[in-house]
């Protein structure tokens, strides 16, 4: 005898975000799917850094780092501030730190 899951589906459908919001969420996770961007965000986890420092840390060109920072900034994952000619980058807020920390905790738990 088949079971009836109509009530469950009704409840889930009522709480389901719009397709547009789910698309935005998928796009956010795509940004986290790039190892270089994850390395940059991990580097910025504790301290703000300039492009040249990130490039030195990751052994990459400043151009490559700048490109990835542009993607991260467009997604509101990093912010920047100017000090003279130098631009410093940092994680945008505690939500970004939380996503990184929870993801790291998940992959390292036993």
C-alpha cells in the first residue's frame, strides 16, 4: 500500500524559496567551488591583505589574484579599502567566515 506524502510535500512547497533565490544560492556555491577563490578567502579569514601579499602567498600573479577578487567582490564575499595607492581586501562579513568555517569543519570531521 503506497504511503501518502501529500502533507509533507505541501509543507515543503510552502517553505521552498523561489526559483530565483535558489538560482542565486547555486551561483554563490559555484563561486565557492573554485580552489583559488577558496584559498584567497581562507587567506583573508583572519586579516585583510593587499593583492601583492595574496599573490606572494599563493605564488600567483597579481593579475590572476585581482581577477578572482573582482569575482568575490561582485558576489559580496569580500570588501576593500584604499590606503594611498594600496587597496586592502577583507572578507565581507561574519556570514562569509561562517560558511568557510562550517565547510572546513564538515570536511575535517571524522
